[in-house]
C-alpha cells in the first residue's frame, strides 16, 4: 500500500513512510442515512487519511457518492476536543475501470475543492 500510494502521489505530497489501516465502514450520524463502506481506508503518520475506492461499472452518481464518503471521513475527525484547524486533509483515490472524464487525455487527474 505504501509503494502504491507513493507512486500515485509522487511529486504531489511528501513520501508516505507508514500507513495504518482503518475501519472501512462509516456509520452516519443520522440513523436514517446510509452507512458508507469504502474499499481501503488508511492514514499516514501525520494523520492524513486516504480513501481508495475501486469501481468497475460506470455510476452516474459516482462523483457525488465519493464526495459524500470523503466528507464523512473529514467530519468524523471532529470531536468535542478537536478544533477545526486541527482536522487533517483527506485524500480520495479512485481507481476506475472506465473513463470518468472522456475529454481528458491524461490517465491521472488531481482534483481539489476550491473556493471561487
């Protein structure tokens, strides 16, 4: 996993030295909402969390679903003793067996939420 993540994120972030595998399912704070289950969730020594999701079939709601998964991981770091400034970044890596962005030529895309 360390080699895989370091190869994917080469030049994008510092080298990952160690990972800790975390619980894959995330319960919703609202009982009526669905539980989310990801393929791999791990964190590095600095507390940055990585979600790796493999997807074989095209899913029209994929981007919304993975955004919700990442937001849950981000918000689950918050507890009564945590300041918002202490929340670590969450990295979501999708490995797809189809082309999500057909007009894009590169095989690797880096995306981030940005305030405009």
